[in-house]
């Protein structure tokens, strides 16, 4: 089976490496020093679930050189999805499916706009991993899990084939939820709200402990729950309680990827997280004051990171 990994970062690189380890034909799309290191030394994944190095690794900086594949794993940042989906279009044949691995909720629609809705799957990736050096990805926590499904909530042969492809891979669990949109919104409820901790400049522990900031996170989750329900997404009745329990289970010193990006002056997923909640809230007639505050408070830093001010 042929795969393309568009965006060989922490998530895309990890899951792509496991597919290659299992014997699948995987082409990694990367750039710059990361691409050069993969070509010269292979793609190294250091993992709490067991290390793997894909060497030699098929890698290119030009998506047009990949050729038609069975599946595309879209591993770029949420704010890069639209551009990446357009760039990988030459690899999308009549039967190709594109699986998003982003934190946001808008990727399937962006994929559909770029290559056609018939090629778009819904998906979530649960993993704590990141690029530590060119050609080197580190997986530090969470059981690597993918949730995948069709956007129309039906069972399909291509989703089952993708699950079976990962069945041969080390340290990857694939779940086929009955409603992938519920799964995506459930993750979105957590990650968009936890990422709002970037306004506090402190790790998750100090953010969740004081009643005042704990209520800020809870309110952010409740806003997403209301937006989801207004859009016909039937989240579990305990979605917010479950998300808060998961937040409490994480290391007190932990930070989100958006928080790290903001702190280090890099472009972040602000527009795809709190920005998206604000936009979808307006479109759905639901007030989102907490996420609107987070979005507006961090916007000057985001603009500076992107060279806009």
C-alpha cells in the first residue's frame, strides 16, 4: 500500500515511520534541513514505545514528485492545511483518501475544497511527539492513537483498509468511532480550551489549580460544547467533565504546542483553535466570550510572529 506523509513533523513523522516499519511504501514530504537529514541519515523516531529508524527513507521536498498514493496523512500544522492540501493534489488519484491529523476542526472542509469532498476523511491523532532536530522525532507520552472515519458517518472499505494497514504497525492503535465528527469535536473541545492557557504564560498545573483560571478553562470548554450542539454534533453529556478530568491527569509541568509556539515567537494554531471557535460561534449564533478574549489577547503576538506587525 502506498502512503504520502505531507508534513513530516511530530505526528505525521511518527505514524508514517510506523507504516514504513510495517513494510508499506511511504514517501515523506519535508523541507530544508529536515529533508536533508532524512535523505542522508533516514528518519529517526525515538519513542517510549520503542525506537525506529526508517533508512533509507523515501523523501522529497516536492509533493508533485510523490506520484499517486492510496492514502495521504496530512501532518502539517492546522493553519497550513489549505495550502498543503492544494500542494499534495497531484498525489490524489480517483481512489485516494486524505486523513487529517490536526488539532483543529476545519481540516476536512479545507481538504474537500482543495481535492474534492470524496477524498476527505475525518480523523484525530492522539500523541505527544515533536521534532527535536532535523531527521529526529521524539515521542514522549500518550499511547499513539488514531481515530478515523467517513464524514458522512458511514462504514467504508477504505477506512477498514487503513485500519488494517496500521494493524501491522508497532505501537499504533486505530479506533473507528461510530461518529468521527463527535470524536473530532470532543478532542477539539479539549485542545482548543487547554491551548488558551497560552494567555497565562504558565504550564498546565498552575493554570488549572487556582479557581479563577480553572473556571476560565471550564468556560472555554462549555462554549465549544454549545457551538458543537448548535451545529448538530451530539457530544456526550459529560464531555466537559471528561475533558477536565483528562486535563487534571496531565503532568503539571506540561504545556500545549500552541503555548510553546506563542512563547517562542513562532506562528501558532491560534486562528484554527480559539479563532475557529469564535468564527463558528458567530456563524451558529452562539456567544463565545472566553475564546474571543483568548483570540484577541494573543492576536498581536500572532501577527508579530507572522511578520505582520
